[in-house]
């Protein structure tokens, strides 16, 4: 029966994509293919943003109906010609022709990616507590399904709204409501949908970028789809390479790599694939997390940093649409910059707050480097005041463009923040930006393992466009800076700054590059940024979370850019000036003894050089694909080992491994509304909040991390210790102490029951381990409501609780 849900969700995705096609065709009018890969994300953007706003007042199935109605109206408004409608006749709006081949290609890619991830999840569908934050993600789904308004009540901090970006979970719940799918199945179907949207978005955007510059759409799209959806960093490929080297080189190289990364011992590296674990490739740079998409989806969290990636690429596609739109199309450029982009920004705040700045950063770069002058978007009076002359130097013109672009995009960002205001005002928790100490920066070897494939690919591509006489001085200067940076312990500056500088120069000088280089510059900027600043928060030591949430964005942007870059490198492997050398000799000169012979010789030399360069480009492409492809088959082989009956039921594991607690959870899950639960906090026990002894992490995720709340969405008074990152140490520990006292002192129990309007008390293995045998059942007004061999659930009758005098 559950596989019927798969078919239903595929049909729903198809319907939403069809509704989004008119929106995509309008917004991507000047983009090859007209953006069919973004039709589904556009529909989901409308649905979720409307539901988020309406949900501030009332949330339920009626909210879904309103959101769908808005989508239908918007789709119809963009699909049909308003003038024809006024004349009482139906006619498609002009310019809405869709590229049927592009639509077919994106549909095939989406279905293949969706089916692949469904198969992966069917083998290990559990929202188990280990190896990630699945309890958090599933709990958010259940809390949203119980909510009557947004934000939902925090299931680990009763009485307070969620202080976490829950937009992707809201989107999942909307789809679950539309298909009447239980959360235990919607979890895995949504994971597959987000993965398929990401791979399809990369395929479509990469193909469009290549096609816009005369490249091959499908090869570029497929390369980017591979690098986004299946490729890994160079850790696994490096292990395989070590194994085939002569023994005399193996241990010295293993020792060098181990010293650079500090995450692996030489013996672990030399073990090759025998010691392979899917997990370790995501922990390369010391003190950080370095995920790539395939690892993230294989691990199976339904987390904001993953769900935000298709919409980050939607933002990049909107920036590309602006980049391609002629200067004469001022209304469309204004729509892209001040309507579509802010709407996406408003959603992205709730979906993945970390990528909100990146969204507008890519847009700013697009405005800077687009052929259309940015000041033409301003009112004429303002535009005349900031307009620069074509006679100005390139540096002055670039600076002028940059200033105007930043101002325009900042205004769009303010609009986006306004659309995300309900979350910013009620849900977002405070953070502060801090400077990173030099000792905590990344090492060169670790950076190469994480980013090496991209750096090599982009370096070859940019050099093929810039190896000309007037750029050697710049190249020498950048190399000099890189050498100094290595000496000063700034490995990222040495490795990444050249990409940023050469990419910027190639765009500014119009050196046969396009929007793919905008994405290269954007990714390089993000990598450099987190080497100097980080967000200081409780979610991890130092910059762990900052690198974690930023590097996934870098991967997605760079992987999308690498497909068209390699495709165009294969098509045009030589610099522009060298390719034009033959045409410059047309007719020879009067002093040539034999101008035709000279030209023939030049043609032969040019053809031979081009053939050699193309062979090298092909070899580079194959090396990059092969070196990043070892991880996926090894991880999948391990993943599909010793599998049971396939299922998409995310909670079936509880019935298998914790049957008695699962019965109690199922009984509790049937209770309507949001009755407050009292259970042991999912963290260590502390004598006092003033002790200052609280270490990070607050206890590893385990089955005892409040499973009753996480699997039902029913709020508990104090749940898992990750709440410190949202509430602060003192606020959270105060509740922990209240709960601890409640389980050990009857008077304190009564106070907690009243203060938090507790309806049920959960006493299971975690509570007995933490408190021993409790006397909560001896308190007047507290009686057994449900019991299994390992769990007792007490129900509280507040009218029968003892008074202040104990009576």
C-alpha cells in the first residue's frame, strides 16, 4: 500500500510542475530551454510562502486550499493573455512557448533521481537518532501537523514557538496534506523529492548556461547533475590512488596527508577501501563538517541545509535570467530583481537561513557582470546622477557597476527580509559574527581534498581564457600573493583567491566566459569568507556549523558551474586570441613571399594545437569524473548490504527495536492537539546552571533523546540539549533543573505540572536510568493512563492536584 504513495507523489509533483511552467516561461524568457527544471520549485515557492503567511493566523487544511488557489490564479494569470481575456476569449500569452525537448529532458532526470533516492531510502528509511538529526526533522513534521498556527510549538520546549528554520518541513507537510500521506511516509518521499529537484535544477541550469554560449546542453547538464548528485570530494579517490602507488611512496604520502588533515591516521589512509566508511569523507578539515549532497541524502536527514539547495539554484537561475535579459527589457529585469528574488528570499529565510545572503550575493554578481547597465533599473533622475561614462577606465566602470548593483540588490534583500518577517520576528534565534583565529584556519592539504576537483577544473577553464599577453602581469601578481599567503598560514587565500581574481577579470574583460564564471566567483567568495569570519553560536564549536552550512552551498554552485565549464573547455580549449589568429592573417601582406603557404602552415599548426588542447581537456574531464566517483559505489554497496524488506515507513524501526516504547508512542500519537508531556530531558544532568560545567555537545543523539516527543510532535517541557543553541544556556538549564526536581520531589512536580499545563507524564527507561524509581504516581490527580512492560504514561487531572498547602 505504501508504494501507492510514491505514485501519488509523482503525480502531484507533475501537476505542480505543469502549474509552474507558465511562471518559468515568463521569468526565463531569454534563457535557453525556458527553465522547465525550475517549474516545480516555483510552484512550491508560491505554495509555501503563501502558507507561511496565512499560517500566522490559522494553519490547517484550509491554509493549503488558500495556497493552492493562489498558485492556480498566478499560473492562469501568467499563462493567458490578459487582453484576450478582456475580450472574452482564451489565448496563451505571447512568448510562453515551451521547449518540449527541455521539458522532456528535465522530466526524465527528475524521475530517475526520484526513483534512485526512493530506492536508497527504502533500504534504510528509519528516522533513528544516530548519525544526524532525524529526531529533530521528524519532530518538526509532527509538530506542524498538530499546529493550529505558525510557528509551531517547539516539541522540545513546551509553550514556546520553534526557533529553527522550518520552511522545508512546512513544504513537506503541505504536500503530505495534499496527498493525505502520514508523516512516516512523507518524510522519505519528501527527501527523494528534494534530491530530485536539486539534480534536475543543476541539470537544467548547467545546460542552459552552456547552450547560451553555443555549447552542448545535454552533456553540460549531465556533467553537473553528476557532480551535484553523485560525486564526492577527493578523500575516497585519494585512498584508492594511494593503494596503486609503489609501496616506497605510499607511507610518506599517507603521512603527509594525515599531517595536513589531522582527521585520518596514515594506517587508515593506507587501508584503502577495506576501512571505507561513508561517514569519514564528510569530516576532512579539522573542527568542521564538509558534507557534499550525496553524503547528505545517503545519511538521510531532512534538514534545512539540504532542502534549501534546490531553491538556492532557483535563485541562481533567476540571476542567470537577469544576466541574459536585454537592457531594453526593463520591466522583466525589475520583476526578476524586485519581485521574484525577494519572494524567494522570504521563503529562503524560513527554509535555510544560512543561504539567504548567498542568494543575494549571486544576484549582485549577476547585476555587476550582466551586459545590461544596472543603473537603467533606477528612475531616470537617479540613473543620470550615478551613470558612469563609457570613456571611464575599466576599473572605474567596474566600481560604478558594483556600487549600483550592491544598492539594488540590498533593496531587494530588504524586500525579501520583509517577506520573511514572521520568521525573523518570531522564530529566528540570535547569533553574532566573530573573527576566526589564524590557528583555526584550514590547511592546504585538507582544502585540496575538499575542493581540489573544482579548483583544478576551474583553473584549467579560466587559464584557457586568460593566457594572453596582457594578463601575465596579473597572473604573476596573484601567484606572488598566493606564495605569501602560504607562508602566512592562509592556505585558502593561496588556493581560492586566484579563482576569484581570474574569474572576476575574465568577466570584466569579456574573455569568452559567461554565467558559469559568476558561480565560480560566488563559490570562491564563500570559501574565503569562512576562513576569516564565522557565526558564533551554540550549535557547534567555533566555525563547525558555519563551514558545514556554507560548504554545501559552495558545492552546489560549483558543481553546477563545472558542467558547462568543462563542456565549453572541450569545445573551445584555446584562448580567444589564439583561436582568432588564423582569421587575422587573411590575405597575408605585401611582404609575404607566399601568403597562402604561410596561412596554410598557420592553419595546420592551429589545428594540431587545438587537437592537443582538446585531448588534454578530455583527459582532465575524465580524471575529474573518475576521481570523484569512487565514493558513490562503495557507499551504495555498503548501504544495500544485509537489507530487509524494503519500506518507506520512517518509524517502523521503533516497533522492531523498541516494541514496548513504540506501543506507548503510538497510543500517545493518537491524542489530538498539543497536550504537554513531562519526560526526562535528552541531555546530561547538571547540579546547577551556575556551575559553568556544561560541555558541548549536550549528549549525543540516541533513542533516549525524547523519542515520545520527536515521534509524535507532542511538546515536552525540556527536550534535547540542542535547545541551548536556540534558547541560551541559562534558559534551557533552568527548565532541565525544574524537570529533574519534578521527578524527584512531589511538591516540585505539582509546580511544574501547573506551570506548563502538563497533561501526560512519561516514565520509561530513560527516566528510570536518570532518576531511579519515581513517585509521580503517588501524587493526587496523577493516575496511570497507559502502560507497557517498559513504559508508564500517567495522565494529570489538574482539578485533583494538591493545593498550595498540600491538600
